[in-house]
C-alpha cells in the first residue's frame, strides 16, 4: 500500500521550459520541500493536530496544484507472483493513478526506486487506461525502445524518463504509451513503449521542419533520439516490435537502431 504524505509545489510544462530546465526545477522544488518538511516546527506555525488551527481557518496553508496533460498510472508486476500466474501479465497490478505534479512527487517519494526492488520486478508508469500489456488495443501494434544498465545504476535515468513523459517533453509524446523499469539479477532495463511501431517518423529520424508563417526551421527529434539526449546516453539503443517479441521471445531482433 502506498503511503501518501504532504504534497509539494511543482511545475510541469510551463513557461516553455526545456527538459533540462524543467527537470532541474522539479527536482530542486522537490528537494526543497523534503528539506522544509524535515525542519523543526517554528513558533506559531500551524501543525497537524494543533488545536490553534481551528481558531483561525484563514491561516490554513493551501497549495496550488499543477495538473498534467495526461493522467498516469503506476503498475507493479510482483516477481513472487509470476511463478504462480496462469498467463503472462496476470500478476501486474495497478498501484495508483496521478494527474498532478504534486501527486507524482508524493508517490515517487514513498515508493522503492529500481535499485531497491527485488530481482524479477517490473515497475510501470503508463497513461491512464492503457494497460502495460501487448494485448492492450493501444499497445498491440507498437514496440519499445530499451536501454540497459548495470544492476543498481538506473535510478536517475528512471526518474528523468518519468519527468520527460509526464512533463510532455517528447516531440511525439502522443505516440508514447508509457515506460517500464525491469530489474534482473545482473542488470536493469528501462523501456519506453510506443503505439505504432511502423511510424518511423516518430521512432527514428531527426526531422527538420519549416514553419512557413514564421519563416524559421525547427528540428523535431524522434522519440529514441530525444530520449538518449534527455539521459545523456551515448551508446546505441534498439527498438523491438511487440509482434516480433510475441512470436520470437528473446530471439526478437531490433528493427530500428540509433
């Protein structure tokens, strides 16, 4: 059961911030909130359970919420239930759905990060009403980009992947279903699932587009290239079609590589 606590103030996709600015702002705001939360109460400060708060309701502190463009759901695939499952995916369970930056941080700060998860665990974050299964209608014709890490080294990249997704930082964000971190004995993998594996425009190239009314050229990076840039990842990454994975399992080969 996820234990929720006080919710911080944060911002997502505001003021035209780029990914680096957005990530730094969100992380700094969260760190500041955690530090403030740990400080001893000051004289006259209203605390939970303080009877003085009922004397003057106008002094209660309220926080402005920052809604996300989409609602997202965390899912957990319990490694200890996998051996008992009747079919693939039957052990995956939804944990909680969030729709604001504040809800995200309250959950993220109270759940185990990848390096602390048990071997065999899969932890997902998908757009609300999309299940992290090949059989889901939205995912059925899609595929996934995957990056591998040595055991215990994916925590920061997992957070940055989440922030990029929920902050709508991808040029082709509508193509994204969600992301998953998979914990194994010797490595951890993060994968981004997309809707349409055949949409090479969204998956692979660097596009240069002319905005005629503004007479300027802009570069639109594909999901894979943009993800590598967000994580400052320099190794090659591959894209596997779900259809290939279903038929060939571990023998499935990358259709795209960048």
